[in-house]
């Protein structure tokens, strides 16, 4: 899988595990993602994929590097796709 495919797959997993917000975004904690068996099987380097997605402005979270245990409660927000954001605004 290349980086773009991993970021796309990460988005799908955040939608599966997260809670949809009024603006069309999804929120999930790092601990939920990190401890999910399916995510563990998909992502060889979850933290690296999260950083790549953040750099591409696909998602946001506080800080630069997330570590298991220390950052389990950090919320990761998957930004809504432009079409989803427009629909949520109506």
C-alpha cells in the first residue's frame, strides 16, 4: 500500500470506529484506533500514517507524535469531505 492508499484506508477506519459530528467530521481517540485489532492488522506504522494524513490536512489532532498509553485520550478528527461539509451546512 502506498501512502495515499493508507491515508484513504485510515479515513475509512476512523469512520468505522469514530462518532460523526454535526459538521460531518468524525472523532475517535488514538487509543481506540491503536487498540483496534483490525487497524493493527492493516497499518504497519499507524503513527506514521496519522502524521501523513495530518500533513495532507485530512485529519487533525493535538501534538506531533502520538504514543500508546500517554496519548490514548487524544481526539483525532477526520475532517469532512467538501461534499459532506456542504450537506451538513444545509
